[in-house]
C-alpha cells in the first residue's frame, strides 16, 4: 500500500506538467478554432481551410517536408553507418552533434552571408568561370539549409540502432552467401528501421512548421504551415483561423506518428526475441 | 551523487558572484533600477545616443524593445505581459488601439515641446486634437533602386517594376498593406479599398510580377541593397535613407500613381507602469536638438519644425524625403480597415506569396 501511494506521489509533477503544457494548450487551440473573427461560435474557419489557398499551402508544406526528409535520410544513413565503423565513434558523433547546440537563427544568418551574391560560394563559382548565381532566396538554398539543420536529428537515432545491431548477423548473412546489397536490404536496414522511423519523425514534423528559415533563406517564397499560423496570430489577428491551421498541423503530426510508430511486438533485437 | 552536489554548488557560487558584479556595475553607471520606463519601438528607429542622454538627464533607466509590425506590437500590448510605457505605432494602428481602449490620454501640459511640431502633422483625422498621440516621424512608401545595376531605368510609375529586364531583381517588404497597396495603386485604386473585386484584380496584377520577385523580406532589405546584391526594392522612405547613408549610388522614387503617406506617433499604452516617465520621454524626444540628432540617425522625416532648422538643408530640402505639401496630396494615409477586410488583405497577400516562385 505504502509503495503504491509513494508511486502516485512521484507521478504528480509529470501529470501536472502534461495537463498544463500538453493537454491544456491542445484544448485551447481546439476551442479557439471554433470562433470566427467576431467571436461567434462557427465552423467557418474549417470551411475556410478547405479553400484553395490553404489546401495549396498544406500540399506545398508537405512537399517541401518530404524533400527535406528525403535528402536528410540520404545523407544521414551512410554517415551513421560510417560512424559505427570508425575508431573514435564518440568523438566523431560529438563533432556532428555540437553544431546542433548553436542557435538555429545564428546558423541561418550565417548562410545569408555564405550564399550571398558576394559570398564565398559565388567567389568560388566565379573562379571556375561559371559566374555569379542567385543562390539565396531559391528552393535550393531553402532545402540545403533545412537539411543541414536537421541532419544531426536524423543521424543520432540511426546511429544508435546501427550501433546496437549485432555485427555477427552481417557475418552470418555473408556466410550464407548473401550479396552486399542483399545484406543491406534484407538484414541491416530492417534491423535499423526503428532508428530510421524516429529520425523521420524528428525531421518531417518540424519541417512542416519551419518558419524563420522560410523568410531569411527562401525570401518568403516558400510558405509552410508554420508561417501561416504565425501570420494569422500576429498580423491578421485572426486567432480562430490560426488555431484551425494548428489543429490540422496537430492532426498531421498524429497521423505521421501512427505511420512511423514503433511496432515492438515479435521483433528481433540482436537475434533475441524481445 | 557527491559530484553532482559539488557541481551544483559551484554553479550557484559562480552565478552569485556574477550577479553581485552585475549589481555593482549597474550602481556605478547610475542605473538604480527604481525609476525606469520601457519603450517599445520599430527596429532601427531611434538614435541610441539620445536614449543615453535621456537617462543621464532624468536618471530614468530606459528598457528598449523593438517590433517589426504594427500588428505584432498591438497583439503584444493587448495581451499584457510586459508593461510598455511608450510605443511608436502608425496612424491606422493608433485608430484601432483607440477603439479598443488601449491608450492613455496624453497630458499636453507635460509636453511643452509640442509647440515645436509643424501644425500640418497635428490634429489629424486618426487622432483629433492629438489626445492620445504625439508625432514622431513620417514618411512614404516607394522604390529604392541602384542605377549602377540597371540600364537607365527610372521608376516614375509602379508599372516600371513589371519591366521584363528586372527578372529576379525586385525585393518587396513583407507587409500585406504595402504590397497590396502597391497593386491597388498600380491599377489606380485606393489603397484603402474594401471592394473585393478591386482587391482580386490587384492580386491578379501582382501575380504577374512573380517572375521579377527576388524575395519578400523585412529589415534585411537594407543590408541587401547596401551591398548592391539587388537592384530594386519596395521600401519605406526611411529604409531608403538608411541604405543611401552607406551606399550613395542608390536613389529613391515615389511613383506618380500615388502611394502611402504614413505617420508614426508616440503613444502611452493602457498597460503603462510609469506614466510620468513616459511623458518625460515624449517631451524629451520633441526637443529640437534631440529630434534633429535622432532624425539624422534614423533617416526618416521629422515633423519637428524647430529641429529642421538645425538640420542640414540639403537633407531637409530633398523632396524625395521631405515631399512638398502639394506632393503629399497625391499620397494616401492608411485607414483602419477592420479585422474582416484586413484578413482579406492578408489572405490575398498569402496567395500572392505562394505564387511567387
């Protein structure tokens, strides 16, 4: 009995935290989304969301998030794999993690200089006779900077699952005559799929609501759901519409969480049934 | 466990020492912290030197914060949080704040320097009798351009921005009213229109500008234009003055179809904690010497008659920045459109931004 009440006592901070900072905001967002500009109860915001502007916005948000996640994965997986093979794993890992401690805005500002018309990249291009290119304020620069910022978040989970994988399984696959490609697709990748899924969650969901980078690097020519929410709250002062977009953003997050959810049942970890 | 406790103690000791040093420094520099006002202003919109002078003269510490749109400023004041004592919104925002009962009336007996202001800028329709607001700066919206990057184009008309030779060269300021206003002005409509047909027409017109648009950004425009990274930008007059201060190649023009004439005034929000200090600050900013020095630094046009006398006549005689009354006739002042129409403007602006590729 005593241990039981003790346990629920320790739960209090957690429950209070969840109620105040997770449940309450979501309820408030849902509540605000049900009021129009004049504070009357209505579903007009939801109707509005399904007009062409917001649907197009959602689609383009998804499209950019998809591209960003794709490139991040493409770079992060081989990097993580290579990391597990190096001698000083922890040191290399630290070098990759350190940039993520620096404020996101600072890194973004740095890229304004790097990509500028008179920046180092253009100097380099001129050296090779290619001539000055407009790099800043293009889709390319937006995707490049976003990928750069998200890479550590993709590498970490993949590295962890690759590191936990039992290397003898690869030897076993080889011994049984599997080719390198087959070993990868049939053994290594399936065993690290959980790391990939957490990586995708950590990149795709924030990509949907990126907003400072859209202005500083993409010159507002890329609009994400995050930008639209910020605009509705700060500029239009239409809290209802802002909340409605937020409700959909939360919905998309839940869907993605379910799609990339971890199915632990019956899975093999290091060859043992968990 | 012992290690953790030691680490925590070490951090606490270091913080305490830093706190004491900070406190001592504040004391020696005369910042007692008892008497302070918080000023909420646009970015790059005051001479830091004048704040220092104010602190020295009155002993009031100034806590200075900036915003980048009237709407963001209003949202923050409406929701409380920080109790700002003085803010500098534009005329249509003042109209709205007045309506929402967010302002404290200004006691004119405490602002003797008000007599320095040109009567043209007093008693304007958005605040009759200047009951709630005192003029700070005024200016226009127009086009800043770099002739050395262009082949002889001028910008007498908004239509000139549509010139095919300006592909990927035009930067716009990230403001719904400025950009939509430009579209409306190009077609000869009022930039305060509530007519949905006209607004749609303006949006369609703006969409044809897409190939020429390089970016839609905020204060970064100034740096970009200074470095000569872009040839043309839609800006506020003071931003143009800021750019020209560093890069003399740049020119500024207000197109003939008309544009926006705006006034930024100082107000005291309802949330003010130090109303007395706020009055002192407003009066101080109207001092001819301070106003002249401030206008020199900021680059916008001052409404202060006495200050103009102290300034370089080359600056105050420049009709690009101090348009004559006759020229001002062509320009329009923003009206408070109400949430519904403002929402429409923003939605169409969003549509336009999504179309810009």
